[in-house]
């Protein structure tokens, strides 16, 4: 109406896009659709909104990006905690460091991603109330921890590569890229041998046989043992000697007999 002006605050221009200057959206003399948000008759003020006459994309965000949707989208920002992935103008999803790989531990995306790069990912969380969308790269594939736990039960023997040696034990990489710990108490089967002495026999890069003590897919942790591997081998050899002994003397076989025979 002639003589009556209203003010549309810059925050009322768009539901999702950050507007720095009104000129980015409107021009002087241009006619625009808007909604009256409020007015103060005494002060002669009328508050207007431009975004209110358009659909708020967050109202249908769950339908647009349901959990499980696979996408190829662009990296728009990298932070210490992860990376922002643009789903559409003004709406970004977040990729946490922990959602990059099931088995590879990274402290930063600096060597993995760069702004402008397109990546394949999948929606794993969509919360319109908090305006939070989370994507994952590792969930594009099956969880190797679950597969490893199914294939290698406690008591299984696997070949593993030593990846690092610490004061508290040795980290090894088992099949499917699963990394676990040989606790210092599970390294030597000799009570007289200290961890410091036992660990001298091992070098990063060595491949060794280990006993699977425990696998926890939920916590992504695995425990292995060299000591229990050796003890299992001794038990198996004893069983073999007993089974091959035959006759009345078969029941008289002992671990000492077996070790004595091995040294002869």
C-alpha cells in the first residue's frame, strides 16, 4: 500500500542459505512476494519475511534424504573434527572422522580429502529438529568387524602382521584389516621371561600366528595372544602323541614325554 513500508530482516530471506547482503537476493524496484510477520502500529513498523512464502526444505528433509540413501556429493569444508558435505544449496551433512573407515584410524582428513572433491557416502542420521545430517563412507561396505567375529571365534588361530610395539603390548593386523592388541601378559608362555625380553624377538612388519582371545564388533576391539597360541599348539601335539601312542602305554604319555621326544 502506498506510504506503508515494511522491513524484511536479512535473517528472513532464506531458510537455509546464509545471506550477507540484501543485494544478493533482491534489487531496488523489484517486486517480491513476502509475508507479514508482525507490526507495531504505534511505532509504524511492519516486519516482513521472504522465506515464509517458500517451502522450508527442512520440513521434508527426511523424505528427501532418508537414512540409507547413497549419494555422490562435494566436500565444501574440512575441520579438525571432520568434513562438511554439501547435499544441496544451504544444506550440508557432516562426515565424522570415525565414519571414514572401519579399520583405518585417522586423526585428520588433511591427507584424505580436499575441498571441492566429490565422494561417495551414505546417510546414516537425519534429524530435522536439530538440523543435523550425518553421512558415512565406511557404511557403504559391510562391517568387517562383524564378519571377522563370525569367521574367527574365540580360540581360532590367525596370521597377523605386527603394526606397532608399545610398552603395554603389541598391535597386530589380522585378516580383513582388523587391528587388535596382544597384551604384554599374553606375549610369552614362560613365567621367567619378562615382557622386555620377550618383545625383543619381534619386529614391526613380522607376520606371526596368534590366538583369538576376544572380538567385540560393537567397540571395534580385538584381543589376541601368543602365549595361548603356543599353549594350544602344545595341547594339540599332546593329543596327537596320545592318539598315536596306542596300546597300554598310550595313557601314560605326559607333556614331559612329548617335550622329551621333541628334543630327541
